[in-house]
């Protein structure tokens, strides 16, 4: 994953460039207001950089010079949001398969049963999202993103809304995902403990710039 | 109890009203959803104008709308002559014209209700659907529209009720022909103008109340059930 983007956001002048760890977890670390979420949104295609380049694997997602700007649905990324963002009108099952059904079966690298097993979703497979606890919701959100067999997984503080116990429960899952499915993960957080459990590859962001 | 026995003319008026209202709502619903979506989500030149145009039937006297329809959609009107020439379709003084008049009069109510619920749909969920590989049209039909469904139900019900009550534009555009364009309100009015019509008028009046209550209850029930499903 190669990211090199510039964008003015109010008082914040974002100017970030880094390369991701191709095989594992890359952490985007920094205090709130540093522009972490903006960067991840740019990779997802939800926010347009003023200038720059973004590519994952061999695929160029954005290049201001060449006029490339793939829409989010063509980027082959999975995005786990801080608040889960499960579809309230769909069951857990339909949430999980929402993105999976949109890609050809030949491209399914991740199987539904595997994900359900790995994340322990089975017990609430047929429920509605509103009946789930915070931790359960986040597991479904991770599963939903994973099942699109993405080229990369973006996670924006996926544990922020959970208590310490749930966090400890979910962290090993996240570590296993990138290993078992060999999908690179870009992991945004402002909590060092989380990051140190996941990876050594840390991009430190402060006031819109990469510090280390 | 002969009082509750509807005469043929009354029955016909009720059936016509139900038919006109159902068609008017069914035909204008896709347009109403489209207009509501445009107004809720898009910023474009002429947006204020479109908003005003849609709301015009709410603020203009219905008779004025009827008159405009007569000018525009009469056999010699710009649209009317076109429709007649190419489709052999006449609207003026036909029940189909009553559908058009009712649809236009009810349109603002429908659009307002749908737009309100579209405003309340969390656009973050739409963004999430995009990242899962769904294009804009698929997102609309699988996320936006289902989440706005309570508003669509309410809007349809309001429009249906408004269509049932349509009087001014209808009588102006399609006149008051028994069995053809004489809807329930027109029949009721006619009955009050003839000696001995009081009983019939009262029957139609009661019927109007019953239909309106049923529509209200039905949509309330649907919307509540669906709201519960969403956990709202």
C-alpha cells in the first residue's frame, strides 16, 4: 500500500505519505485531530485528496496527475468503521453477505463459514444488529468487510466503543485476520497498547504530517 | 335500516374515488421519491425553483390548478393536443384526468413526507455500502429506500387521503359527470344541491370518514411495525 496525499481541511493542512507493510498490519497512530480518519477515508475513496497518489498492490486507486479516482465501490477495500455501521434493516446474515454477493464467486478468497467461525458470529447469525452488544456488532462489521475478499482492510478505531475486556477479546482476532487471509490491514488508533499488540509497523501522525 | 344502503350512484362515486386515488398515488410515487431524493441530497441550480414548483399546489387555490390543467391538458392545450395526437389519450372530462388532478394536488404532501425521512437516513450507512462494493443505484435501493420506507408509507397515505378529498381542481378539469368523473366529494356536493339528498350526503360523509380512518390506521400500523424492525 502506497499513500501520498495532500488536502486542506479547514485549519489542518494534511500532507501525508507512507508505505504500508504488504503482509501485515500497518498502524496509523496519533492524537485525535491529527487527520488519521481523513487519511483512511481517502484510501477508501470517501474523501478526495487535493493532490497525490494512492495504490494498493498493483492497483492505482487515486492519482491526481493521471486523473484517476476510483469510486469507493471499485476499490476492493474493506472498511471497518468506528461505529460499526451495520445496516439496521438487515439481519446479521444479510449484513455479512451484503458485499460478498457483489463479487464473482471465483474471487471469493474468504469463506462465510470461516469468518463466522473465526469471529464467533454463529450464535447471533439470524438476529438484527440492534439486539447485539457493541463487541458483537464490531465482530459482524469486521466479518462483513472481510467477506468482500478485499485487497486491504481499513480499520478506523474499531475498538474505541468497547470496554477493556471486549478489546482484549477482539485484538487477537484482528491479528489473526491479516495472517490467515494474508490481507494487509491499515489500522487507525490513538491507543498505543492496542497497536503494540498488533504490529511494529507504525506511522506516527501529528497535525496532518508524518512524524515517524 | 335503509339508511346504510348505498344507492348505485353513491357506490359508483365511492368506487371511482378509490380508483382515482389509488392510481394517482401509484403513478406519482416513483416521481415523488425521485423528487424527494433530488431535494434531499443534491445541490443544483434551479433547486429552489423545483422546490417551489412542487409546493405550488399546496398554496394555490385548487381551482387555479384545475384551470391550468384545463388550459394545458385540454384537447387543444399544448400537452393535451400532443397526448391526443400521439397516444390517442384524452384527459379532460375523463376519469384519467381526475387521476392527474388528484396526483398533482397530493404531490407536495407526498414529497414532503418522503424527503423528511430521506433527510434522516444516516449517510454514513450509504458510505459503508459503497465501500462494500455497491454502486450508487444499488445503495439507493438496498439501503436508502428501505431506511426511508416509513416516510414513503406516510407520504403515500397522506397523498391518498388528499386524493380522496380532491374537489376544486377535479371539478374544474374534468367536470362533474356521474359515473365518469363524479368522485365522492363531487357526489356529496351534488347531493346537497338536490331536495331529498341529505341522507345520501350523510352516507357518503360517513363513508369518507371510514376510509380516511382506515387509511390512517393502516399506514400508522405499517410504519410502526417497520420502525420497530429498525429499532428506531
